[in-house]
C-alpha cells in the first residue's frame, strides 16, 4: 500500500533554516527594545509576521510551509491562550490604575512597577484560570494511565513554591518600596478621584473565581465576570452606558472597544509566535530536540532531567519574547517525553514548566514582552500625569523581586528534591521512583 504519510517540511540549505524565523524573531525583539526603543506590541506582531514570511523563502514547498504556519496558529490550546492571556491582560488593565495611585500614596516608582509586574506573574503562576496553568497541565500526560495533569491539583501542589517566593518578595518590597509621603502635586488628584464605592467592583472578581472553581471552565467564568461587573458597575453608578460603548465624533469609545484595541497587538504577536512554533514542529526540529535531550549526559540523573526542563523552558520563553504560555506549548512536549522517561509525575513536570517560565525569562530587559508592556504603560501615563517619570528597563528587571525569588526557590527545589514526586503504577504520586 502506498504510504500516504506527509513528508516533513524541508528547507533549502538544510534543516537549520527551520529555526531561522525563531532566530530572526529574537533579533527583532532586541532591535525594537534596545536599539529603537519602540514599546508597542504591534511592533512585535509585525516582526513576527515578517520573519515568518522571510522563512517561507527558504522552504522547498511554500504551500506546505504555510500549512505548517496555519496549523500552529489554529491549535486549540493556542486559541485558548489568545482568549485569556491572564498576566498580560492584568498588566494592561491594572497598571494604568495601580501605578499612578501607588505613586501618589508614596510608593517608590521603580519598586512599585516591579511589584505590579510581580503580582501579575504570581497570579499567572497559581491561578486555575491562567493561560500558563492550563498549558502546563494540559501538556503533561501520564505514562501509566490516560489523561493529563489535573489543573486543580497542579495549582495546589505549586502553591508552596509560589508562596515562599512571594514572602521573600514582599519583605524586599516592604523594605525598599517606600518613597516617602507621596508627591504633593498629586494630592489634589487623589482627593478628587478617591471613592470607597469602587471596592464594590471586587464582587465581579469573586464571581469570576467562584464560577471558575465550580465549572472548571475559563470561558464560562470570564463571561459571568464581565456580565456581573458591568451590571454591578451600572447599578452602583460607577459606570454609565457610555462608559461601556458609545460613538464620539464618528468613532467608537468605551471600555468594550478600548479593551479590544489594547489587546489586538498582543494577540497578533501571539499568533505570529504560534506560526513559528508550527514551522518548528512540522519540520521535525522539535523531535530532533527531544531525541538529543533524551540521549544527553545531563539526562542521566533526575537532577539533570529537571534542569533540562527548567532551563529549557526559560531559554524557549526568551526566544519567544517571554511569551510564557506559547513557550510552554512549544517546550511542553519535550518536558513531557523526557519527564515520562525519568518517571517524574505530571504534576511535578507541570510545576517545573510553569515555575521556571515565570522567572528569569520574564525580566530579561532585552527580549521580555512583560518589561516591554510595563515600559509601554508608563510611557502612556507620562502624557497624562506630570508626577510620573520614565524608568530604566534594566533597573525594572532587578526590581521585579518575585521572579528572582521564584527562580531561587525552584533552583533549590531541583537541587534538594523538595516537592519532587514520581508516577506510581496507577498514576498516583509517590516519593521514590519504582524500579520495575
């Protein structure tokens, strides 16, 4: 019978050119962040699309190349991430509110920015409705039974790592984060806009979390969070219908359209990254990486295997502009394969993936989209508030204490075996690897 299996995507000049879009994307990140100092997510989206086009020129079969790109972009998990994007969404929605008010209350601008970014990453790491939580759990399958890591148990088992890092970060922010009594020029603004009635908007957050826990479905939870938030805001007089959506001078206005506009560049960037991942997968480069890591000397010990998982996801995330959700999708199958071979439980593998992805790659000032977004938010606020000043991306990296502390916590965990668990005969969690 004729073999109908489609051949791997091939490139003129050898398989190296399958990696070319990824390499060029790293160059684009550095050029935008460091050389031109352009802080727009649309720039990353543009760069991602351009490097995909350039990569196509080296493919032997252009049609197959673009099928690979589309396959990467249309994966169910990637589309799920595009709809939730928790940590990035938190920064875009929360930073413009928390940063000016925090400065007016006397917080040190640099450490305040680091604290907000730390909080976004902390929540992303432990939230059951987070893009990285979902990706890290769904990508790690059992060896001795069907299925993947349960999200609820994954969150429960990673809390100890995140809470220790959070405690360390909180102490550092407490010691270093106070800048004094606040800017006198901003006190009038604070007096004019402070309103305890705004605390009622915490209710929709509670609704979202409650629905998420009960239904275990991110989309149902977000839907009810939006509905309840809008209804409560209107009933309390915090919002008016015009604040939701309106037409001004022939253009749409309101938070509904603003939310869409603010996220379009980020979503486009995510899909460009997904296309790059599709090319790597369909060219066979992913499988080559798995085979090489399985045979490596580092994989001969359990500590070495965990280092491969941890530092592999950091490197992958750096290459993708610190898009840690897509990075987990890309590197997750590698961690799944080598982790299964070493007997590591899916929960441990998931925690290593999400944990290390939330550390150093987030704060690399030359490639991190998170640093990029924070600087972009501050740049936008400069035009609105005279008491806000620009901060240095490198300084911001050093002030994001949670990510630094979390790296130390997971490094300690790998070296000492703290929290390490293996998969038992029926998929259960066991402390020691069974030899059969």
